[in-house]
C-alpha cells in the first residue's frame, strides 16, 4: 500500500482523511500552510491546512473523488477514508475542539 500523500499515474493526488462524520471529511493538505515566508516557502512554525469536503452522510472506509480546495494544487484529489481515519458523530479539530454539534 502506498504512503499518503502520493500522486498516481493519472496525475491525481491521494490523501488520507484525518476525520469523517456524517457531514464532512477532513484531511491535512500537503500543499497549504498556515503561514508563509516572503519567498513563498512555509514558515518554520507553519501548520498544514485542513480542508473539508462533504461526506455524503457516510462514515465507512472508502475513497471519495473530489475537486481540490487548494490554491497551490488545483485538480482532482482522492480522499481515502481508512481504518486510521477518526470516525465520529461530531467533527473535531486536531486539538479536540468540536467544530460542529
């Protein structure tokens, strides 16, 4: 099995979802950062940005094909919901705060 993120032979990116609930799928974008230096590189303490997409009301393992929300990398993205993905009735931020109730 490939290590995430990776780009397939068709030029599409594959990422692993960090969280999923019946409303959203969330994943850490390998291209977007919270802050940048003037030269365009991520700042030393920058954190990767979390993107959200609709989950179609499902929380089971699967691959969802979506259009990227990323300003740095446009195009298709395949979001893998795996056994490592946190499945919850409520979506949480990485620090545990509830995003939606």
